[in-house]
């Protein structure tokens, strides 16, 4: 039996792009992933189709899976020879009981490793313009838990209150009044700047600032709860100068995980948070390519059809040179661009007169009544969308295909949520299909990334 391994993997503070490169690779390689409540579910998109995904998310006062049980899972799967990833928020060794999990593994002689993550204790402050140290304001920082084992030791409040550096409390929201009270009683100036940052680096990130004496009241007033960081120290003041929210900050979008992620990059660079919906896999099917010399025109429906066609050609001992001299017609300008990337310049784009005998390369539905090579079909989408659609502002559809994939991944409840979700369709033909699928609020934009990003900005940004 092959040797199993457990990776305690830090997922970073929330934004999925803040995962390490090694972390991404381990997710791709994993047989089993056990993940927490605070971990962004879109990270799971890196896993393979075969990986088993287990949510061991723990809610406050409601342990979904007990820690002992998690440790047992880790040991059990590793002993079966599986590559197990224990995906944890932030850094695995900053609170969150990573140390205990490692001890359980070491005790059982399990092969394990720890891959660091960016901790919310530092990056969560940076996300709102608070540098945790600064030569003028703080020459140390102290990361403290606000939550204690019932029988655990008490904090040395006098020591903590006398530190000049930045104080950061994690898991402290339930104890916020006590924390502030203890610090003041033990000598900290009640006018010390204080901030609470909730859901740092995510679309729902919120912050309030006040001072040590008034922060509890401010938090109650703005209904800010866990998970949050409590920050105390003069560096908090720098937020006013250093935090420059981007135009789409706080906007939560769903985009397809295809087309080189250019849409994703353009939207997230403006501060939006984007999660992916999964596209249905395209499964090639063997076709016999005969009598190519009968056809003077090749009509290409999609770049995928062209790729599967090329593969089949090569399998049968031929290559693209057999297309020499033929008239190549692309279904639309997007397909023409994709063909150019593959070294083929289309002679025409539809609508065009198709001269002579035509062979169409496509999938399932021919555009014309003629010779048709059905090169692939779409497999089922891997799983339901792991999202509550009420938490999104909008979803973007670059094609009818992407709309169909999205709809096929919805469960009944998500289907009902469509009427309250805004849809951006990149092309007028998709708008009608979106309305028919159950969307009420559909914005149609030209099929270009820049035009779509402008439309999103017009809808959601104040500037
Ligand atoms: N290992 C994690 C911390 C786990 S303890 C890390 O390194 O970040 C869980 C606590 O972390 C939460 O109660 C909260 O105080 C803090 N936390 C984690 N992610 C957060 C986020 N995105 N925004 C605010 N606080 C966060």
C-alpha cells in the first residue's frame, strides 16, 4: 500500500488568491480534503474530480464535527494510504488547534507536513490600511486569543496592557467588553485607537474604528460580529490615510472558470470578489474522419470542436496540412480569434455564404443541414454550486453554454433565488435565454470583457 500523508494547509485570510503556490499544488493532488467553515469554498475548485471533500466546519457553540473526530479522520485516511489535506483558515499554527492536530498525527507516526498560510492576524489589518508595525507607532505586535479553554490559564492582563506594540485579539468578539475593561483597568489609556475588522479580505469585509473605551458600543451599533479581529494601538489611526477602497469593493460576483480567467482578473483588480461556477466538462468522442477531400469548406462551431478534430486527425496519422487550400469559416468572431491562436486564419465568419461542399465541426446541434462531425458532448457538471446565491450581487454569462452549465448546477432553492440575482449577459442572444431560465434582472452588454466590466461598474460603483 502506498504511504498516506497529511498536509496541514493554511488557506490564507479569505481571498482565495492569497493561497500559496505549494498549497494550490497540494489541493490539486489531494484524495481527501477536510475544510473549515472560515475557508472560502471556491478554493475547492482546485481539487480533482475524484477528491472527497468533507466539511468539518465548526460553528460557534455548535461543533459540527468534534476535534477528536477530525483527528481520527486524518489518521484513518492517511493509514488507508490517501493524500489528505486539512485545509485551515489563515496559518495552520496560529490558533485554530493546528498544533493539536499535528500532535495527534505525530503520536500515531503519520507522515505529515505543515504548509504555512497568510494569517488574518497580520493580513486582515493590512486589508483595511493598518500596518501592524510602524516605526513611529509600534515596534512589536502581540497576537492573543480572546477565547480560552474552560480550565485553561488566564491571560496576564497587566503584562498585556503595558505593551507598547499593537495588540490583536482573535476569537475575541464574545469577550470584547471584558478585553477592553481589563486593558483599561490594568493601565492602558482608554483613548488608545481601536478597530474591529470582520471578514477581512472578503466581499463582506467591514470595519469600525473608535477608541478602547468606545469600541464595544460602536461594534454593537453597527452589528459587527465574529469572525473578526480586534486591533488596539496607535497604528489603527493610519487606516484613514492608507485604506483606499477600490470601486467594486464589497461586490460579490460569480463568473465562469474558463477563458483564461481574464474576466476574473479584470473584475477582482477593481476590488470585486469573484467566485467561480463550474463548467461542464467537454468529453471528446471518437469519430471517423473520411473523405476530407470531398469538402472545400470547413465550418468550425467552437474552438473545442476544432481541438477534438485536430486530436482525431493526429490519431489517424494526419495533421492540419490536410486542411491546406480549404475555405475555413468560423461560427463567430470569438471562434475566429480562438482559431487564430491555433495558427489558422478563418477566411470568413458567419453569416456567410458557404461555397461548395461543407463539413461542419461541432457538438450535438448542427447549424446546417449537411455533413456534420459531432466531436464532443458535455458531461454532467461535477456538483451543485456550493454557494448561497443570496450572498451574491450578480453572475456573468459570456455564452449560452456557460448559462446552461450554471443552470444545470443549481438545486431547487438556488433556482428560486435567481429572480433576486442580477445577470450580466455578454451578447444579446444570451439575454433572452437568461430571462427564460428564471432571471428577472438581466443586463445585456457587448461580448467584450472591457464592456462587461464597465457595465458592472455602472451598476454597482458610485464613482
Ligand atoms: N489560523 C487562523 C486563525 C484561526 S482562529 C489565522 O491564522 O488567521 C479563528 C479566528 O481568526 C476568528 O475568530 C477571527 O478572530 C480570526 N479570523 C480568521 N479569518 C478572519 C477574517 N477573514 N477576518 C477577520 N477575522 C478572521
